[in-house]
C-alpha cells in the first residue's frame, strides 16, 4: 500500500537577503556560511552567525526541498490486525492523522503487514523493505530474533528506524514510541496486589505462540514478577502459556485450572486478548476473580462494562502511530534532533472512567 503525504509549506519571515543586507555582504556569502561550504573569512563568518542568531533565522528546509522536488520513501512494518476492531488498526489511525496534518509535500509510504503468528511473514516483508531501500522505517519489533536480524541490515545501509509499541534496548534506533512494557507489568502487579486477599494465588496468562520471542510480552511479565520478588507481598504466582486461545482444548485447560484452584483470585493477561479469558469466566459462571488485561478494543470494552474485566492498561496506540511518522519526518526532512525514548502514558481504565477516556 502506498500513501501520499502532502505537507504545509513553512513560513520563514527572515530571508537570506535580510541577513546579507544587515551584514553588508553578498547573498552568496551568507549561503556559504549557512551551508558550511566555500571560503569565508573567520571574522565575516562570526559576524554572519551572530546576525543569524539575532534575527532567529531558520532555514526553510521544506521550501527548498519542494523546490528541488526531492521525495522521501518511508516503510512501515506492522502486525496484521486479527479483526476489524483489533489493536493494530489503531496505530494506523494515528498514521493517517499525521498525513492529514502535513500537506503540500510528497512522501511515499509503503505499508508492510505480517501475521502475528508467523515469523516467516515478518522476514518476507522485511526483505521487501530492504529491496526498496527506503530513507526511513517505522517498525513494530514484534518478534525479537527476526527484528534484530532486520535492524542489523538497516544499520549496514545507514537507514534510520523508529520502534513503535515495543522497544529493543541497546539498539541504534532513531527513536522508540510506546509504553514502557516493564513498568506496565509492574503496574498490573501492584493493582492485583492491592485488590485481592494477602495469601491468594495469581495466574499470569500468556496468549502467545513463541512467547519468548515476543519482546513486549516478555518485558511485561518481567515487570510483573519483579514487583512481587522485591516486595513483601505473599502471593503465589502461576504462569500458563496458551499457544492458541481459540482452540477448544486450550480453553478447557484454562477453565479446568480455574475450577480446580479456588485460590486463584487474580489473573493477569499480558496482551489484548483478555476478552477470551473473560468469555470463559462468564461461561463457567465463575466469580470473585480480579482480571487485568491490555488495550481498549471493543471486545475488551464489552467485558469491562460487565465487570468481568476489572482493569485495562492502555497505551494510546493512535498517538504512537502519529508520533512515529512525525519523528521520521522531523529527522529526515526537517533535519531536527529527536528524542531517543518517547514513552506514552500508562493509563488505567475501569468501567467507571471508561466513558470519559479519550
């Protein structure tokens, strides 16, 4: 998919001509100082730089780029949404919002989607991106191993990349836009610790194939366990990994565990599919269990309103999509320095504040 971005032409009140007149030099001399080329005496250069600072001159990079008809190619590598209402539709809302706000400028955006259960599709789309050799990439490093292989190739080609939703520490990324997954897990642990009896059991439920290769889920689980390892809370923790939560056998396994272990009073689901657990709890007519999951998708909202899900931890995916595009644009087109870490808020949503959350 290719999207065309058009950006608003920036207004620059101070012109090179104005600086040249005040410095009593030619426009060409000012241009050489600004672009650091050609021979200019040290005294003249210092004089011109002082005037540039005084007049708060900013190069009209957009105008000059438009005049040269230069274009920039960005590539997006996102998980394919599993339904029309699922989480990964939301960052694209932010991406499109960025497009709408920045007009009158041409940028090619190639969108590549991979299946969340298939690493081969990630590698295939990553290879297509490398073949196109874009100026910049926005990447959801969903699969840790495959993402590290991909960014190694990006680094070889000197292609900047922005992480969205999940972060890989100690990488040479341009920027990360998203939630602190470790702190998100710690917050979930604290909420359950405060809301269930002291000697209760907590179930950590992982709905993921190859969970250890999914960086954000690993970090959430680490944050959750770290809270209890470093506190005096007396809670027993059980972890259950389910590769296919839609499979009847897997669903039965969860239901049997809950029915046979009355001590389970809290459940933490590390991804956005907490509604699948809520459905099982409802069907089994179980009660007295606090449930925490992630993301404000319609299926989760349904069970939040019914009181089966108690808390949803949200991370503003629309904002992530918006800021990822703007970050690449500011760095590649406007030549600005950008922040290496851009954490979005960690929001706690309940049925009581749901209608007021934007």
